[in-house]
C-alpha cells in the first residue's frame, strides 16, 4: 500500500475512498454524495484528484496480499491502522469521518464493511463521543 504525506489531502481522501469500497463496490449514490458535499474540495483536492486517489487505492488493494477484494474485511488491521495514522489533525479527522459516514449512509444501508471502516476510525482516532455530535454543517464547506 502506497504511503501519503501526513495529513495530506490524498491520505484523507483514501479513507473516504476505502469507505466507498468497503462493501465491495462503488454505487452511484455514493458518488452523488461526494458531489453534493463537494468532498474533493473539502479535502483540498480537485474532483480528478479524488478519482485518482480512488483508482490508486483500487490498484493497491488488487496488488496487495489478498487480490480477491471482498470488502474492507479483506484488509488486515495493521494496514487499516497505518492508513488511519496518516491523518492526525483533529479537524481533518472529523471532516474525513463526516464524509465517510455520509458515503456509508448514501444508500440508506450501512454495510458490515462500511461499519468496519467507520468503527476502526472512530476507535483509533478516539472519536467515540464525537461520532454522535458531528454537526451536519461540517459537510457544508
């Protein structure tokens, strides 16, 4: 798995992308949510850059130790922890979590894989209390 600079837009975007892929597929509703909340801009990217991060993540997952992608559970705990470690800025963590949650809820069902990614982020980042306090205006940047 490639490494990104600490708190870089790409590192943050990859976590949102992982949430999108966590159920094994990307749905149109998830893409619509990214557009509606201007996710790329909120993360400091252009739309094309966000797509590039998503493609890079797919490539990394396909060439990784388990090339048969079956959702987020296919990634080992250490790899997810490393991805999450690349974002340590508190405000950026909250923005990533809010966008990831919006993506997960886009189809009105949070899959096990999506819940797995969200739970890992909340636990590793110590955002258990904040999970239920994230203001909806966090997405309206």
